[in-house]
């Protein structure tokens, strides 16, 4: 059974089509990179999967269930982690939010929850910051807290929206290495612009620009880029092909020169 | 101050001020972190429409004021929930309309009328015992409600999207919060006046927010700070024969400005 199954999905906002005729089947334990231009509908797609938005047409099934029912087994790391900097909350309390279950309001198992939350922080190497106020942490540290919060939900599916925007290059490689470890038992979808970094770690690529193209290989070809980004490849990205292995330096073709 | 306590009206004023501090400390914390200060001001002013209705139609005072402000509050809540960024304009309109509506109705009422000044500044020195019990009841009901929904309110206030994903009934809870705000604001206004309610609702939570590590800490510290302002203000007003509500607000305002200056200096020291 697929972890995510989307059939003939349309989504419009203010009478403008954001996503059109989207079909997608993502198998369990997949590690998908979602790429595409800004405003192409990547974040909208994540919010539809989370059940925060409802499609105009078509169906979404997460692990065989509609999103609203399945959302408690989805871990979500939002794009904007800088919201509410002065809010009176500590790192551990942010992570505990991942254990929130409104159905068990009266019988909260706070000791177990706290242990789970601390374990999630430990996994992200953030134990020392558990009782620090969230606003005093750096961007990268806050990112780790938010990922810990997503892990604390014990997710089957992990969605990350541009997670590396506040991490330096070395940190990014470590970060994707970590995601690859999580991928051993969690299906992962990550929105990213770092085409190069991504192709070394992910298993498949989904290109979103109103339409969706899914490729079950971690390859980004020039054709894909051309269809996804409505301008010439040189403007978008001077690289023609993204390959596995050691980092390469790929130069663009000379003009008017046939190979 | 000690000899002042032999007067019952001073004891009642003190009790009313302390109860208002606790209620405003709890609700004010939620108001400040959810950034609905403007909406609270809107509710408090629009409530005057209810006073107008009560005097014109000779309806009982409390039910009509609460009913009218709940109506106005729900209107504001639905606008602000749907379009967060444009809500302030609509709230401003309801704010002004409610107030004008009330004043016109009071004008049209023949005979002796409600005094606008007592609505603005209250009459903390003339609080009857029955009002104290009423406020205590409201305070306890609110503490129970906030305790029951604490985790949900925390998640909603910090990260509404994530709260929704976890299954928190965010929309329902938002309307409950605004409804609770409307009821408490109206009841406390009746005792200490609109201006003091707005001051107690915003100044202590804002000062405490930077130092508190949780909503609970922020609520407790805001209540204590509000209580300190109230006691100092009442003492000043007794000693120097000043208007009590205004004295309390002035104390709060001076301490607030002082804390801003201290923060600036600390920030400057940090940088060098």
C-alpha cells in the first residue's frame, strides 16, 4: 500500500489554479525531494497532505486514511520557524506539543510524554538546551527543536518545508545524513531548493509547478528543469545534470557549438 | 494604609482591585500572546452599546450588556479568524459603532442617565460586596476553564497550524477564548472601569513576557504585578486624595516606562 496516494487533485485559491490534475503515489519508506519554482504550489501540496487545506477536486489518502484522520501520525516541520520569538516557551515545551492529544485531555501521561520529548531532543543533540527559551536559540538550534517536535509525534510520515534554509553548508550535509537515518523507518518528503545536495541523499524527486511530475529516481535532468522552471536552464541553474558520487563541477555548454 | 483598612469601602476596593488583577493577569496573558489587544479594546468599547440598550428599553443591565458584547465579540472573532491581516479595520468600525450606538440610545432615554465617566473609570471605591462575590466566581470559573484547556491554548497560541494537525479544535477554542474575554471584560469594567481593564490586561503581561518561561509563569507573574500596581495606586490615591483608577494606571505606566528604559540600557550594555 502507498503511504501517500493522490488522485486527480485540483486546488484553486482566489480563482487561480494552484495545483491542477495532480496524481501521486508514494510508497512506504520513500525519501522524496519536492522541487519547483516559488509559487509553484509546493507548500500548498504539503498543507493538502496535512489536511490543513481541502482540495476542490480529487482525493488524498495517507496510509489509507483521509488527511484529517491521519494527521496525528504525520510529523511536520514548517518553513517559518521564526514565528513568535518572544513567546514564553522553552524548547522542551515546544517538543511536548508533539505529544498533544486532545482526546486524552483528562488522562495525560505527562511523565511518559516528557521522557519521549527528551528522547527526541537527545536524538537531535539538543538535550542541553531543553530548558532554554526558544527565542534565545540560534536559527539552526531552533530548527533542531522543531524537528524534535515532529519526531516526538512518532510519525510514519515526515514532511519538511525548506528545512535547511537556516543551516550552513556543512550542517546541511549532516542534516540530510540524519534524515537518511530516519528514513530507515519513516517516509520522508522534503521541499528544497538545494538540487545538488539533495540528489545525493533522496530516493526520488517530485517536481511541482501547478502540475506534478514524479520520478522514482534521484536524478534531475535538464528536461525536467526545463519543464518545471519556465525560463532557460542557464538562467535558473548552470548545471545540466545532477549526478551521484563525488561532487562534480559541471560547466554549461558553449554557445553555438554542437557536441 | 493600615489605618485605612478599617473602612469597609477601602477593604472592598482592595479586594476588587486584587480580583481584577488576577482575572486580567490570566486573560491578559492570552490576549498578549495571541496579539488580540486591539480586539479586546474593541469589545470593551462596543460594550457601551449594551449599556445603551439596557437604559433605553429598561432591560436588566447585566444580561443586556453581556449579550450585546458577546454579539460584537463574535462578529470580531469571525472576521479576525478568517482574515488575520485585515481584521483591525473591521474591529475599529465595530468598536466605534458600538460606542456611538450606546451613546445615542442613552441620549434618547428620558430622565436621569448613566454617566459615561463611571463607565470609563469605574468606581472602585463604591464596589458593593455582591460584586466582589460575582468577580470571585468569574475568576474561579476562568481558572478552571484555562486549566482544562491549558495545553490546547498553549499550542494554539504558539503555532496554530501545528495545533490543528494535532487535532486541537482551534476554531472552536478561538471563539471560546474571545467569548471568555468578552464576558470577563464586561464584568470587570462594571467594577473598575474600562480604562483600568485595558491597562491591567496589557501592561503586566507585556512586561513579564520577556522573562517568563511558560504561559503559566506569565499568568502568575502578571497577576502579582497587577496586584502590586493596584495596592500602590490605591495607597497613593488614599494618601494624596487622587482618583483611584487613574492612580493605579499611572503607577503601572511609570513602572512600564521604567522597565523599557532598563531594557534599553541592558541591551546597550550587552552589545558593547
